[in-house]
């Protein structure tokens, strides 16, 4: 089952994707909900960011391949932290798949992309164990974490470097099943990066537990 948020005319709703159609759902995926009799072709709706979270955060420096690549660019030996660097992100940066990522006029040329696995938390939790952590994950989607590296190095809070409007593009759907395969990042038909999601330095249960 693949969930989405979509707009049809002036109506915005959650829906369940089945092949080339989406069925509108009353309520939302995290509380009571039920399918309606309204089914629309995917080609006739605008797919939105699949969920607007009350807050969300990123587990940075969490893929050994990415750490190694960035170290090689700087000509230094890669150093892996004992844990992922966790930081909050802002909702104003969220943008749907087909919407443009806007680079500010005062940005430098140090704009970089990062394909990310995104875990959608479905239930309130705190201090859960690693064994229990995945019980609170509703589903998964993917995202493009755009960064302005000059700002990132200069701003202590990362508010510009990571949270500029449109810098957090998200896939239009999330899947309650366990995520399998790679995060595949493409730009204008050109392959940029492919990363296996099962090889993070700190897997999803580790990042959520504690």
C-alpha cells in the first residue's frame, strides 16, 4: 500500500495509490481513515509532499560512502563519527518531487545534493529500545537533501545551509513496507548517485532508539 497527499482542483486529500489511480481517503494515515468512492487517475492530480510533519530531523554523516567521497574531495583521510549527527530541519524547505529547487541569488557555487532514505514516524514515541524502534515507523519515502556548503560551514545553526526554501524535496509517496533497494538520485535524466539504503553507519533502529 502506497500513501500520498494530492491536490485535485481545490481539494487536498490523502490517498492510496493503486497502479495508475489514486483513491481519496477520509482522515489521515496516522489516525482513523477510510477509503472513499472517489478514484482519480494519477495523471490528473498534483502529487504533494506526502506528509507535513510537526517536526523532522536529519541523521547526518551517516553513510560511509558519502563520508569517504567528501574526504577524498578535500584530500584528507575519512573520519567516521561514533554516531550520526542529528539536526532539526524546517518545513519551509519541503517541496514535492516535480517542483523546482530554487537556488538563492546570494548562494555560492557550493550547492550539493544528497539522496536520503526518509522514515515516517507513525506514533508518538520516546526512549524506545532499538528492538522496538521500527514498531513506530509508519513507512518510508525518499528525499533530496540539498545543502549550500559555504553557508553550512559559516552558520552555527545550519539554518541557511540546510533549511533554505525548497532545499528538502520529497518523493510524493510513502510505503509502509520495509524499504528495500537503493536511493537513486537523477538530474535531467543523468544518474548522479546510487546508494544502498541498507548500509548506513547508523541504521534506522539505532537512530530512533535511546
